[in-house]
């Protein structure tokens, strides 16, 4: 069942019950998009710089580099190669 068919079914049920008809599909799409954009702008302002995405990515990369370096120093490989031989 697609959105149009579901809307027609909901409209029929609302008419049978004497309730208000639901809004058509896509009626509030633009408003919802604006609200989502506003939310992301708000989060960008109130989020601490250390918690923002670029900082999280830098921390993740540093952590991966440290763990790979530690694995190499221990004598093991940074990650196992499927079907490969460890030396």
C-alpha cells in the first residue's frame, strides 16, 4: 500500500467516525525540513567544540593509529588478513 492509498483509507475511516480528515501526504514536508535544519544549526551552536564531528573524527583516527602502532610494536599485524599467514 502506498502513501496515497493509505491516506484515502485514513480519510474514509475518519469520515465514518466523524473525525477530521488527516493531512495529505507531503503537506508538512517543507516545514519539517526547515525544522530539521533549524535543529542542526542549534546543535552546531550549543555543542562543545570537542564534541563536534571533526573533533570526533580526529580522535577516532588518532585512536586507530595508536592501536595499529601498538600492534606493530607487539609484533602482530594491525589487522588479520583473511586466509593470510602470520609471520
